[in-house]
């Protein structure tokens, strides 16, 4: 696997995004998180989730649905414990996308509006659905998929880590990958500033994960991101 990453604050004063990557026993764990921008939200919620996920991965790295479900449950319990300790003064909540792979198969769990893109056979094959009011409106036929990018409801979450009651992570059907396939994990500040076809085309014309990420970052920055924007790219 060829792996690259980037984490940027954009025009925001605080970077609430966090990313994590770890390879162990022939498997890899990759995660992106985007903490809530609310003035009542803890700025380190995403970092806490990443630390929890990577700690769990060191103990159990099976590429399975059950493994990722447990990662999310454990992270959620940690956030809720901190919210209770704050007496309600701070809210610990974040979006997340977590991917496990053994190099031949990938499985991803997600909550909120962090995304995973899968490009196979040089074409975009799959994007994880957002848990937002904007995505719900798209699903109801109110506008096409690209309209999510401009919707004022794209950051209004319907599920996330730290919710009460707890939200169970949505887990994708495992995907078999082969040489040349690409994975993009990213926060909303990244995907709202680049189109699906640009994600696809930049991979097609790149020879490495770093080149692919560099080309996408150029597009994202050209569109003047106001929010934090972060991403992990993987080429198999």
C-alpha cells in the first residue's frame, strides 16, 4: 500500500480535524475525524476518537464488521464519559470514517459527514452516505448528489459519535481491492471543495498516493476552504 495524508485548518482558528494511521500484523487502520464546530463542543473530541481507535487496533486488527463496530462503541463511551464529567459544560462529539484493510479487502465504518471514496478500475465505484439533513434531502429526491456540496444543511448531522442515545456506526459491505485501486478518506471541508469526477480523474493521472493527494489539495485550496480540511489517500 502507498499511503499519504494531509491535515489543514483552512481559514478556521482551531483545527478540529484529526487523522490517524497505523499498520500492524499485515493489516492497516486509517481514520479521519471532524469535531463539532459548536462553541459548546470540545476541540479535542476528534483526537480522542482517533487515539481510541488506534489503541483498539493494536489489540484487535481483524478486518471485520464486528471489529469496527467495537471501535466506534469504545470511542463513543469515552466521549460520553468526558461529556458527563464536564457537567454539560462541554459536548464531545465528532464525525468519523474508519477503514480497516489487509491489502486485499477493505471495510469501513462511518458516522456523520466524513467520507470514504473507493475508486476501482479507474472509476469511482462507491462513496459512503452522509448522516446529514442534506443527504436525507438528496435521498428524498429534492436535489441530485452534487447539490449536497452547496446545501446549507450539509453539516447538520443526523448521527455522530457522542450522540445521546448512541448511534451505531454504519458499516459498508467489504470491498475486494486490487493493484491500482484507490481509497480517499476525508472530512467535509475537503470533499465540499472537490467534485467526484475530479477525485476520479486526479487518481487516474497520478503515479503515487502523494501525487494524487497533491493534485486534489491544489483543487481544494483553489476553492478557498473556510473549514478544516483533511484527507488520507491509499493506492493498492
